[in-house]
């Protein structure tokens, strides 16, 4: 995660070292302390962005995956004689342009589209799911982490079959249905659904009779 953040900051340093302005190299036009301050601010923004995501992939890691992918995509430019500086910068810039438009689209949809398309939208958002970070192919988390956002416990005796996709809100063991008593920690046996409501902000579903 540290490496991912430094990688995302690296274009600043590359530009600082190699970018030529009209008045000369950037490192003669801009002071080194300005570069340091910009890097620290950028780093803190990334830390803030990543906070509260675990065990989902950190946003820095997802953006790093995107940037690496675009480094590969744009690598054909090198064959056509483009300089490595241009290639490195355009790979990073592509990512940020895409992210900017994703943010615009998802912010609009957050208010005007998603809540109507899915009545549960605000509860899954509350549980930590994000319509871009947990959907993009650059997030390599398992489906279970993307959907539920929690690691399963170490199973010692019984391992739930793969098609069990609900998780217990207390021990995160996978369950066959989204109601009833947890086979692992006995959650639900006393009828106390506090854990579920804290997680989802609504009462648990009732079994259909
Ligand atoms: Zn449980």
C-alpha cells in the first residue's frame, strides 16, 4: 500500500526532474520544498481516501493497478519513438482523467439514479460498498469481499459450500440464507438482531412462510 501510494506520487517527481518549461527545466523553476509539500499533501489525501476500506482493497492499490495497466496499454508509443517521460506521464494522466469522469458520473448517479434502481443502495453504501471501487476490474478482491466487505473466519470443522453467499454479521461465516441462526457462532439463537441492524441500518429479513 505504501509502494502503491509512492507510485501514484511518482509522476510529480518525474515531472519535477525531467519536465522542461518554457523558462527552463522545472526543477530550476520550482523549489524542492514545494515539491515535498505537494507530495506530503497528496500522500495524506491518499491515506484519507484509503481509510475505512479494509479488508477491501485500498483505493491507492486499485489506482496503482489502473496506472500499471495503462503503462502497458500505452507502451506501444515507445515503439513509435515516444520518449519514456511522455509515456510515463500519459499513463498516469489517462488514469486520472478516467477517475475524474467516473467521479462525476457516480456522484450524479448517487443522487438521481442508484437509489431508484436499487432500494437497498444506501444500506450497501453504508456497509462500505462503492459503485466504482468495488465494481472495477482493477479491484482484485474476491466477490465475497466486494459484496460483504469482511474476511471469513478460519473454518476448522465445517467449510460452507461455495454457493452460500450470505455472511453472519458477527463472525462473518458464510450462511446458506440471510436469516436464521448462524451455524458457527450461534448468532440469532436468542432473537437479538442488533449486530445486523448496526451493520445494515435496517431490520433483518424474515423467512417467508
Ligand atoms: Zn456467526
